[in-house]
C-alpha cells in the first residue's frame, strides 16, 4: 500500500494578493501543458546551458501552483505590476520560484548533512559548487 506524502505549501505576498502555492502532480501537469514544455526546460537554453526563465513563464508556474481560489491570469499580472511597484525585482520573483520548486522537492531530496570537523569544513570551502545548483 502506497503512502501519500503531503506537499508543502509556500505562502507568497504577491502585490495585493496572498498566494498559497503548492506544486503537486496536477499543478505540474497544468503548468507544463500551458508552457508547452517541461518545467526543467525553463532553466536550460537550446545548448543545454543555464538560463533564467522569462517572467511570463514564471507567472504561469505560479498560477498553476496557486491554491487560492478566484485568482485569474489577469489578477496575477496586475499583482506582478504591483509587486514591482513595491520595489521587488524580477530576480526576487525568480528566487520565489526557486524556493517553491525546492520546497516541493522538484530537484530531488537533499541528503541529510552530518556534522563535519573543522578540517572537513575547510576542505569543502575550496570545492567547486555542486552541479545541481542553478546559480
């Protein structure tokens, strides 16, 4: 018997909206259907390198993940305008998307870290960043 794991929900103050975001199977399916591509391809260019997704695609993912009823595409766009007027940037929005994807387990589960000695910590500081990081 399979057990059901409840996905975490992310609250986001977005313009004049408070969104409740959760990426479950249905919301991923809906986002990919609207995008016409895999959500992972949001972060890859045609040569397989990293890229930042355009704002309209981020907004599609947020709209698909939103659990708050009555939030239309038009309301999302208006809230985005207000979000920018409040001093936020498109990079802030990208950061919110990354938090949502990470919280939802989209990039896989993080390995539990064990306590490291000082010498282990020093040697890790000089290593290259992990390949699964996008920035």
